[in-house]
């Protein structure tokens, strides 16, 4: 289980790339549409960074 | 002194017109079953598209191609993939017959149902109605029919929706989501401590529920 930086009192866990809907659009992971019309949230980016730090990838 | 652990509370922010919310619901339920402990679920309102008219003239393909400027072929390919993923968890999405609409009344109905102890039943009925059966979930009369199907008083539901009796509760949920920093749904808050975003695999939900229980048990021992 990945523990990320607390966000407004919550510890964000799980796969930061899991499918979700933001705004009025629901991206499909792994497709062109997932990157073409959505912007990763700051929280998600931080989670990815933390995951890499946990895994000593950076 | 040892005390019996209470159920682990799971607060879920979700929208009726969110395909990943229904898929995530199934995966969460699977994860909760794998976990095996007591879980108390409460759904909260999140409006993905509050500016959508109640009677949008078209389905999801029309909506995304018109509102997002996406080519129809690209939208269809995307929805085909979502439909396939839904199929994997036992859901037969039918985007061709989806009635794109404003979901604020559906959220009000969920709060009405919660006041009667039937929120979970109402949530499932609304998601199935929208994604599988092609029902309209934005109009009061249609919503009242669905409410009656799960045992709620139809006339009382109509009166509550017409009077906007639960609109403040919907807005309070949206405000709480903003306070948490929630930007997308589904979003799960486990035991008021852990945040889980998106339609995660069932094992991820089982793991975080187990983590919450382990911490509870540690507190009991202390």
C-alpha cells in the first residue's frame, strides 16, 4: 500500500492512476483520451512522486 | 479494557452519471467482501457537471462530442472501452440509451433515501437506471418512480424534491469534498483517515480496510 503526503487531513493510498471522473469528463486510463482532455491533479502528481521515493526510483 | 470494534466507516463521494463510480462501487464491494469485517458505507454528493440541463437532447456520445469537442469516433472508442471494463465487473452499460442530465435532483433523492435508511438501495437503483436501463434520472417524476421501486413513499419523495428539502445537504457534501481537496470521483474516505481515489482494484480496498482495522486493534490494546 502506498502512503502519500497527507492531503487536507487524509492519507492518500492506492494506485494514483486509477480511473476516475474529473469535471464533466471521465478519462479511460491507457488511451489517448486519458491525457488529451484531462490534467493530472496536484494530489495525483504528489502521490506518484512519493511512490517513486518509496521505491527509490529517484 | 477491550471493546468491540465498531464498523469501519467508509464515506464515498460519487455522481450518478460517473461510469467509474459504478465500476468502483462493484470493486469496492468486492474488496469489502475480501476484507470480511464490518463496514458502514455512506454516499455523498459530487456534481461532475452541474451546468448540464435536465433535458439535454442527446446521449453520452452527443454530450462529449458537443461539449468537449471530441470527434465522435474517439468518443465511441472510449465508451466502448469503458463498457468492456464495466462488463468485467458484471455491469451491462448501454451508453446508446443513456439520458445525459443534471443530477442534482438525484442527489437530493439520495439524501431523502438516507433519511429513510435506504440510501444504499437508492444509489444502486439510480446507477443501474442510468447506465444499464436508459432511464431518465433528472426529472422528479422519473426519480419518484425509482424511489417507489425500492420502497420509499412516492408522494413523499415528490414533495421533498419539489421543495428542495435536501438541496442544502447536497451542497454540504460538495463543500466537504472541496475541503478534502477531492477533484475527481469516485473518492473513498476510509475511517476518516485514508483517501482512496478512483476505481481501484478490489485488493487495494481490502488492503486499506485491513490497515484501518489493524490500527483500530492497536488502539484497543493500548
